[in-house]
C-alpha cells in the first residue's frame, strides 16, 4: 500500500484550511483522511463514518510524543490515493472500502450514500487516482447545509 499524497494545496489560497483539536494518543500523518469525533480529530476508519468526515490532514501528530493540541486540515483539495483496480470517470462518487484507515485507505465507487469524494480525473484500469475533496459540497449533498 502507498500512503495518500496531498496534491494541489501548497499555499493555494482557494483551498480551505483550519485547525482542529487532536487527541494526544492519536497518530495522524499528512494526507490522511480525518474525522471530527467528540470534538477531536481521529483517522477516518470506516465506510459508515462519512458523516464525521472533516477533511485531509495537512500536519501530522505523533502519539504521546507531540505536544501540539491541534493539527491543520484542509476541507477542499485534490489528493492522490489508492483505489480498487477499475476504470474511473471524472466526477464519479467514491467512498472508503471497508474499515481501512491511514496509509491503508482504499477508495471504491459509491452507488449509495457514503460518498467522501469524487474522481478528479478519468483513468482506464488503475489502482491510484487523484480525487477531489470538498467537505462543504458533501454537507450540501447530505442536506446538512442548504
């Protein structure tokens, strides 16, 4: 497995950044999908936890070593991730496969209600894909924001 790689953020003012609290015991690496649960940042780790999805970690956190109490995340970006071997069309809805987290996240096509992101490119059979993260768009899609 290859860790997710953050793409197209690097100081782009159009990309949203925010800081959120992190539990001292959590390991989080830049590029990881993260949730906001009980007012703290944790790695995203289940297909059905999409309602807690907060964005992509920009800074990391080492468990019980790092003295920071917050990490930076982005709510809008393009990330390159592992995907199930298939063909993808730009704009296609994607979700987490199973209960993977951190470096082991694999995305698959979503025909239901667990969408986390969209394919940012069209590719014939591949296992690596650039995907569009947009937390605000997800909120509108789920009816949380009008």
